[in-house]
């Protein structure tokens, strides 16, 4: 009889904690996907930066970001050289009792194209050369999720181009890549 009473108590306790978690964090129930747009890049660089993220478990996720810069770097005062990139990433979250949100560390790879401007002394003019490279890097950031499933994340990262198709005699090389933004999205 004691064993049956113990099993019933254990069953009731499990059900109550499960319901408490659903009531406390309804955005974590049956949600494994996120779509986001990086509003910082949209405003600052006239660039479209969208991403999809698949939530694996409470501590990790993976995703891919697609970036395209609409501005012309020769006429742009900021001079952001990256034109296109596709960035797969993997994130580790460090928040307790929260499903894939809070502080995170991210490892990423980035296939990127950029415009390299250099001065041609023979023709006395600037020359623009399109380059392609692959970079590896790390980022840190934080993700916040509302009860209705809307997400905001802030992140900052740096990587280095490892494989480039440019000439070795080019003195000024675009070796460092940045990964940063303030993204808004939805978890579903």
C-alpha cells in the first residue's frame, strides 16, 4: 500500500511541475523554430540580414544567417566592405530553467564576399576588386523571449578569414569579419 501511495504522489508531483512550467513559460511549449531580422544592419548599413534558428534543447541551437548589403561601398561614408554572406552557427545557452534563451556563446563559419578597394598607382585611380573568403569565429550575446513568442537578441562576434581567393601581394586585406546585431524575431 505504501508503494502505491508513493507512486501516486510521485505521479501527481510530476504533473503539477509540468503544468507549472507550461504556465510559467508558455513560449517554450512545442516551439522549436525562430525567424529573425537584424534591425541594426538594416538601419546602419542598408543591409538585409535574416536568420533561421532551430532549437535543439534547453542549452543549444543551430541556425543559418543570410546577409546582403544593398549599399555601394564607394559612395557610402561608412565603407562596410561585406556584400554577401551565409553564416551557419551553433549556440550554447547558459540560463537555468529557460529554454534556449539568456546569455549565449556562439561558434560560426562565414562564407563571405566583399569589395576590396585599393589605389592603382599605374592608373592613378581606385580599383574595386570582388573577393570571396571563408571565416571562422565566435560571438557572445543574449536572447530574450516574450510570453507570446517574440524574440530580441543582441550579439557581437569576430572571426578571421582563413581561405581567400585574392592575391598574396595585396597589402591591405580584409582579414577580420564582424558578426553583430540587434535582431527581432518570432519563436514558433
